[in-house]
């Protein structure tokens, strides 16, 4: 005899502003988001390279545990500048683009990270 399917409880959904760090009320949420996005790009590059964390650590000049922390999203102790240097050591250019925030928007000024596809 089949069991009756469990009733699903309604899920509470909270709308996001698009930045989880701002949603959590953390200080400097735009900077935290930029660092998180840089860490994600670095993680993708490492995965795509097929290199071990130990070899990547040697290339970056850090301990293998630092690479492990970075790939697990534990990037609080890495500055944005250091993450940018890691990208350079992984043979990637970093371009910084500055533009005025449109006056017609209510959003705060922001920092964004965009990965350009390889040619």
C-alpha cells in the first residue's frame, strides 16, 4: 500500500536587493560582494585549469590551505587587491572601469565583477 505524499509546508520567501551581504545587514556589502565575485572567478579558473590546489598554491605563493579556504568561500582575510593579484598570477588581466552612477536610480553606487569569456 502506498503512503500518502507528505504535505509540503509553505516556504517563507524574502525578497533580496540583489546583494546577500546587504540583505544580512553587513557593513560594506558592495565590497564584500565584489570580493565574493572575485573569489568565484578564481575558483572557476582553478577548476578549469585542472591543477591541484597544491600547484595553484605554489603559483600564487600561498599555502595550500589558503587556496582551500578561498575555494570554500572563506575569503574574509583576503583583500580585494590580493584577489586581483591572484588573478594576475593565474594569467588573467583585471580591468577596473569607473562610471558615474545614473542620477535616475535610487540604488547606491556599487562595485561589480564581470568575467569575460576566453577567446
